[in-house]
C-alpha cells in the first residue's frame, strides 16, 4: 500500500469523470437529432445483441474476432478489476493478480492489433487508429507493472513511467467519446446496440424502409439534425474497419461513393468540421479536404457531393458487412428523400422515370395495357373481380422488356405444366413504386402503392407470385406498413415448392456449360432467400460453381436503387465487375432470378457467359420436353 | 421496349393477333391432289406458327369454283366440302402454337390456262385474253356471275366450319373481282360494266354474300392492288375510291394492299419485288389507301427486316406487316426478333427462287433454306447429336460447305472449314458482283455470321491439300469444293490461248471489260445476263448471244424482266438461237463465229473481247486424292440420303486414320445454291 495506489485511484475516478463528461458532451450532439422513442430498459438488450448479432458479423473474420476478444475482453476485465481494487480502494493483492491476467490478455490483443496495422489492408483507416496498439499496450503494460513489480521499485522514475503509461492508455480509453477519438466506438457502439434505429433487425431480417410522413415539415433529411438522434448515435459507432468499403460495388467501380467515408461524413456533419483529417480512402475521384459540415447546415453539397448520394445501388452489402450494425442505406434514402421531394434535384433519367410513373403508372412511360402483350398467345387467364384464383402473377416493369418477357414466358410455361391455378393482373397492374421509393420519391411510391393496393383489394386470390425481387420485396415487406397485406412469393421459392412436391416434373438439364448463380440483392440480402434457386438448379442436375461473393454476401449487379437511372460515372461499370466474378469461376452461364440483374449483366459487352433466368433453365428441362 | 409496334397485339374483328407479323397469302404449290392441304402443307405453316408469327394467310389463289383451275399451282381447293377436314387440322396445328390462320379465296377468271384438268372455258368480264398465262377466256354471263357469288359464300362457309380464323377475298393480281374493276379488262355495258359503281358491283356482291354467310363476328379481308401501273389500268386514285367504297361497306375487317398489276411479264416482276427493287417499294400505295379507309391495312412487298417493319408501323403507313418471303427464308423470324436474336435471322435477300419456281408450277423452295417446306424430314433447328463427338473437316466455303460446317457444328462436332479465298462465299461472291444482284451476298452474310458465332474453326485463305486434310485426323471429310469455269468444252473458243475469257474473269475483276464485247451464254441463268449487265454498266458495247430460245431463258418469271429492263435500257443486243463455233484473231481484233441453230447459217462479229458463260466443271482433284483412303470410298448412299436417313457408313468406328468422305453441291455436278445447301443439310443433319 503506497501512494502510487492512491494516485491510480485518483486517476480512475478522474477517468470516470472524464468519460461521463465526454459521453454527456457527445450525447448533446446526438440529442440535437430528431426525436425517436427512448427507453433505458433497452440497455438490457445489449449483451445479447453484442454476443449474438455483432459476433455473428465479426466472426466472419477470425483474426479480428480473436483480436477484439483479447483486447476488448482484457480491457473490460482489467478496468472492472481496477474499478474494484482501486476505485473502491480495496488494494487487494489477489485482485492485482487478476489484473495481471487481464492486462496480459489485453497486451496479447494489443500485439495482434499491432501486427494487423504493420501492413494494414487498404480498407482500414490510419491516423489516430494507428496509435491504438501503442496506447492500448501502454495501458496493459502500465497495469502489469503496477500489479507485478515489487513496491520498492514503484517510486521515482519507474512510478512516473508507469503513471505516464497508464495516463496515456486511460486517455485513449476515456477521452475518445468526448473528443471523437477511436475509442468513441466503445461507448457509442454499446449505446447504438441498445437504442438501434432499426431494432427489428435483431429479431428478424429487417430491410423495409420506414414510410415517410408526407405532412412532416421537413421531408427526409436536409441537415444532420434532421436525422433521428439514434441514427446520429449509430454513425458514431463506426470503427472505420472498412468492411463496407470492401463490399461496396460502387466503390469498386470507381464511383464517388465509399460507405465508410459516408458514415464519417455524417459524423462530421453533426459534430462539425472538415474531412481533411479523414484517414481512410476517399470517395473515388473526390479529394479529401474539400468538404465540411455543421449540425444545422445542409448536408448537400457542402458536406456530401450529390454524385456520392446517387451512386448507391441500395444493395445493402455495406449493412450486411458492418460489425457495428450501422444502417447506411437508411441514411442514404433519408437524404435522397429530401433531395427528391423538397429540391427535385434528381440526376440523370431519374426525374423522367418519376414523371412517367405519375403519368402512366409505368417507369418507361408505357401503355399499361401493353404490360402483358407477351402473354396474348399463351392462353393465360386475366384476373377479374368476382372470380377467384389461387396464384396471381404480377410481372412488374420488366414485362415491357423483350428480354425479360422470355423469362416470363418460361415461367408461364412452368406454371401451366404444373397445372397451377393462376391468372395475370393484366392491364390492371400498375408499378409498385419501388424504384421511386429508392430514389427518394416517397410521395409517388405511396401513391402507386395506394393505387395497387386498391386494385388488389377488389380481387380474390390466394397468393401473389412474381419473378421480380423488387416487386417481391416491395409487396411483401413494404406494403404492409401502408395497409397492403398479401402472401407474396418469388418464383424461385414457388417453383422450388412445386418441384419438391412433384407437381412440377423436371428432368435433367441438357446444359453442358458450367453454371454459376448470381444472387439478386433484393432476394438474397433483402429477403434471405438464397437456397430456393440453388435447390431448383440442383433439381435439374446443375452442379453450381459459386462465385467468391455469393449468397447473402453476393455482389450487386449495379441495377438497384435506381442507379441505372441516375447513372453516376465511375472508372468501370458494376456489372462488368460482376461478370468478371462469374468468369473467374469458369462459368459459361450465369443463372439469375431478377429482371434487373438480367438486364445489367446482359449489358456487359464483349464475350461473356450467357445470362439465363432460373425459370428459363427449368422450362428447358421440363419433363417430356423434346 | 424494342419493337413496341411490331410486337404489339392487334385486334381484327373478334380476333387477337399476338403481333403484327403476317405471312400473307402466296401460292405454295404444296397441296395434295384434289387441292387438299396434306402433311407437308400443314407442317410448312405450323413451323411459322412455332416461329412466333401473329397471322398466316395461307392458300394464295384458292379457287372457290370448279371452273377456276386448281391444278396448275397445286392450290387449295375451296370448291367442295372435302376441304373442311384438312383445313381443320391446319387450324388446330396453328392454334396450338398461338398463331392465327386465314385462307385466301378467289376466282381467277381469265388468269389461268384452259388446257388441263377439266379443260374449262375460262371467264372474264369482256373476254380479253390474259397475256402472261395465255389465258383465253369467254365473256362471263349473268348466270355465271350469280353462281360464282354463291361459290364464294359456300367457300366461306367451309372455311368457317373448319375453325379457321378468317377469310381473305382476293381482288389483287388481276383475279376475277379486279378484272371487273379494271378498265383494261372490263368493257361491259350491262350493270357490271361502265361506271366505277357498276364495275365494283360484282366484288361488292361477293363480299355481301360472304358476310351474310359467316356472320358479323368472323374476320373477312380483301386483298387489292394499290396501282396497276398500266396506262389503261386502275390507277392509285381509282383504287383509293374502290378501297374507300369497300371499307365503308362494313363488310370487311381489313384490306391487304399490294402494288402493281400482274398480267404482263414486266408488271408481274413487281409483285414479289426481287432484290433489284428498293426495300418496300410500294408501301406508299398502301399508305395512300390507309388514308382513305377506316379499317386496318396490311401490306407485304419486300419488308424483310424487323427494324424496317417497326418503322413502317410506327410511321402509321400500315397496321400489319406482311413478311412472307422473309418467313419462307426463316420461319422462326418472329421468335428471333422477340428473343433479341435478330442477328441469327436468315434474312430474305429477294433472290425469288421461291416465286420463280412457283411460276413454273414447281413447289416453292427457299434458295437459302433447305428445310423450308421439308419440315417432315429437314430440321429448322439442328439438335445436338447423341452419338460420338467427331472431327469434321469441310473443304470449301461456298454455300454448301458453309451449311455443312454449320450443321455439323450444331450437331456438336469439332469442325474445321478450309477455304481457299480470304472470305467465305464461293461462287455467290461472284454472283453478287452483277449490278442489282448485290443482295446475293446476304445469303453468305448469314452463313458467315453463323459459322463464326457457332465456333467453326475457319481456315480462310488456305488452299487445302489432301495431306493437310489428313493431318487433321478427321472422322468425316465433306468436300464442297465447287467448280471452275467450263471453258474447254469447245476448242474453237480459244480459251486456252486467251482468245476468250470467262464470265468469272470479268465479274471477279481479273480481266477488265473491253470496248466491244460479245457475251456468249450457253446456260441462260443469272450469270450470263448478269455479266452482260456488268459490262454494259461499265460502258462496254455488249451483245449477248445464246443457243436458247431467249436470253436468260432459265431465269424465272419475276427476275428475267429485271435483266430485260436493264439490258434494253443499256442497248445490249440480245441474240438468241445461235451457237458460238469459233473465235479467232484478225488484224488485232477478235472475230467470233456464230451459227444459227435453225438455219445453220454462220455470221461473224468483230469484237474486242469474247466473254463466255458456260457453267462450271467440278473441282474434283481432292476427291480423287482422298477417295481410296476413305472408308466409304467417297460414296454417299443414295437410298438413305433421299430418305433423309443417316448414312449407313456412319455406324462404323471412325478416327485414327479411318474417315468417311462425302461431297456436296457443285463439286459433284453443277446444281445451284439451294441444291448445294440441301445436299449439305440432308447429309450432315445425321452426323
């Protein structure tokens, strides 16, 4: 028992005070955001959300999972023990022994952090993050020395050295939250888990956008404080690991978007300042230092270039990869809503498409009656009020595209072969409004939805079937909030059911080329359906060669979120990258399950694998087929 | 959305067509004895239905009366109830694939010949003879008029009873109805002649009787001319009046408009515009008529391309596009358009092999598609072989070799194609050099693209030797080496000493045209007239001589008039009925000795150049070099070939030096483009 212990006790309480003060200071910034429900009891959800949901993502990278477990686990244990032994002034040697253990674990973790930062991946941020192995190690070493060294040595120079190390480590740990340092993530991350703006995601796959109150004074987000406070908190949880950056198709294509930088810019927005100090990869083509923000200043264009906002394909690859459970796409859509609804600042062909939707209820400005022209010779029933049918086929905008009509004709052939009681929506069909919604035009989306829901409510059917994952997602996940409750099936799921029950009789495919399957984002990531199309392909004897990014982590085709309309240039096109993925497997054929993916992948020029919808492959393998 | 017009459905009366693509009525020359559609007829149309077209109108010039001869062109006979059952089978076959089917009904009047079948006395309003068919005819009487009107109604009843989707009445190409319309053929002074109203009476009564018979809900159309192009015939303005009158009668659901009269050789050539005419040469006539009627207008004449068809619909000139020869060339055209496979469409080039055969009373065949109308035995879509994968070496990149390579490749084999020249095409490349014959190259364009797309290993610019072929270690060798100008037949021509040159020499540019040129054409095909045209167009003074009865005697009815139009305009002297005995040099010029076939009198021509078209001799050197080394000693088994069955020799183990040797096309004996392609298809489809 000597004076150094008291010094540590003092330091501990000072640190607690600094942490509390810093957190309150930071919380004041968050609380400038718009209202969102709040309940302290939500803090109780943190352990489960951390150990299950966060771990589920982090565990995909075993090295960093191990590293974080050691360094954070060691630190938390050490701090808790210090709180006990020094905070409460117990000064028990036994507890010091435990501190030694915890600090050793933490030191080991710090070593791993150091290792990783010796040759850092390009997705990692440098700057203050690079000092972490040293400050964390200093903290651990300080504790080790404090607890291990005989008291005789704990004076003079050594004592000063130990206190310096502890001071440095403690400063890193507790000042981050108040000053925006790297360790901010520990506090903000925990609070973010507790007060997450999309809390449903911890119970189920939750990807639907929230309906916007069109009577609200501000439509969407203009300035940082228009975000809900817990969204701002969520931005602060970012650890700049860059997993999102590595997954982002727009970033890969050299378009001016980097989800990691985007989140950091949102942080800059509500905390104020310039992006000059950002220590990661910038938006491709945009140099650092040119943008700055403030809580009450419009985000576009001072903080964020419009091209960045409109580069997003809403594919959710960033969200899927984010260990901190940040919702990048929701933020993008919030910003788009303001740009589109309040400012009409939609680039490219976006505005033209929205005009078409309002005037013709089709994206391309077509005659709705032409939507099912491809079916006139197929002897398909058109649904009528008063006549009931089991399955109602909703084709979507792709029905106007000659290419996708082939997929639809194949689907009809399969339904007929399986004797499914089905009808088409025919000229009654209007666009779901999905693309309008992704482009921020919530008003047009809600108008389209109201119209379609009204039409569907006059009809008697059991289930809705569609081959378009965007129609599927919209009707299944987003219409309920607007009063449209339907059973909706994607064609691959429905056909997989028919095939496994024997109602759809398939023989082996005659296709000899190697086949890979491209997961549509709105089927895979948005709806978790990655198995049905694969099961169908297995059923006809296809042995899939998987691409490096597949399933829930599949790479976007570039067609989502209205990106083909806003058409922000990059250094290459996203579908080119995706086709390169397919080529790398040696596939001669890419099976798809989405009209958007089909169009994007077929748009790749030069020799490439053929792109064929699963339904077309099945139709060619129908039993009794010549 | 591509082709928003072409691929949009169309409603005719109660009928919904899935798109605007029509195969309009044409004489097929396929009907079985008695004028009944049989298996071949039905399969021919069914293939188009499978291929995705909206509507087919079959049975060009199907007679409704027993005295309108059926046999000359093996037309469908609508004059008795036997027709109902086969038509019902046809309708069923079409409907199964989502297509609609109508039939054309007519009375030909004077437009026929009397000397056949029942030896009828042909009838026409005023007894004026029809020149093209040498149709001597009597003046039609009132009783006959009334009977024929009833015949039309009875035919319509049969068509409806068979479950067909509609009927088209022909008043085009100078059939009986337009013989009444035309001042060229109607000089009557009764109620059916004189004023236009009177001249329209017969047609109107036919339509009334037909409509009364079939009721309001059955589609009835009328095919008519947009301008007869005769000084004494129906002009466009008069035909607009007629069209307006017929459309406003409420009796018909659509009009099908064609350009040109058809009762002289020269006007006939316009009806199915050959390649010399520009695309859609007469659509303005259909558009003119559309401007004065309130019912849909259909038009066919050289609409061969999807983009072209879309443009005509988009511009509002017409409502339905007839793409008839286009679908003879490729019955799957509509489907390929729908599927974005336009590049795979075998596009009609207007060679008119089809119609030129028909005018000779022969079955319609496509110059570039040997499967058309042979659907029972020849596949339009080549299926992969279930047997062993083979190495097939094809020598010669003319149409026969290209088809052999294409078909063998589609069967799943590894195919090497040797071609001596740097481009594929063979003799067709030369044929395309003649003026107004450039589109012949379109035949090769398709084969060129297909063999490339399918991955045939093409060794262009390589003059294959037997050693090179054997070095490929082939399982099968197909020789399609064609031939070379046959200049040595008469020693007196002096070809060996350079006194005469071949048509190939001129067309290929190897020999420049001289000032005064005698073209001697012993073949009378397109080549001789073409080379005369080629020379005259480049400023030579040309005489073309032939032992045949007329110049270009073996060129069909819709094509020889094109040559004549050009040769007469270029002052080419045409001398039939002479043989070329000798060419000799005198005073630095050439003297050609011609001998009259009938008088034996010789006459001389002093010229600067003698160009001879005497067909070809087969290139058979490779054949003789390989024959003894092959398992089958180069023999094709004719019994199985003609039965469209696999060659028996294919069942032997091949490879390791054991190979089969076959030949196709001109390298056996001179055929034509169709012949070479047919040889290749029927042989290679079973590889």
